[in-house]
């Protein structure tokens, strides 16, 4: 297993989107919350020392799935 990678996610509102899930925004250290494609990716060590940003909903750490090598 490789070293896990994490992003910070926060729910947007309380309504489900067309897939039946609550929409999420992802933290970007330069621009704030936005798309997953622009999210800042953290190692487990980075995540342990990084303070979660303040948002309307409590942000949480989300582990990214492993990508094949």
C-alpha cells in the first residue's frame, strides 16, 4: 500500500444533487473551497499538523482512493 493522500471537504447546503448525494467542496490552500481537481492534496503527516479551515459546515478529512501505478 502506498502512502495515503487526503483532501479537506465540506458539504454545500443540505440539498442532495442529482446523484442523491450532498454536494461537496474541496479545500485549496490558495483559493479556498472549490473543485476536487484544484484541491490541495495532503500526506497523512501533513494532515496531522494542518488546522481545518472554518466553514459553514464542519470540514473533514477525506482519504483519496489509491491510483494504479
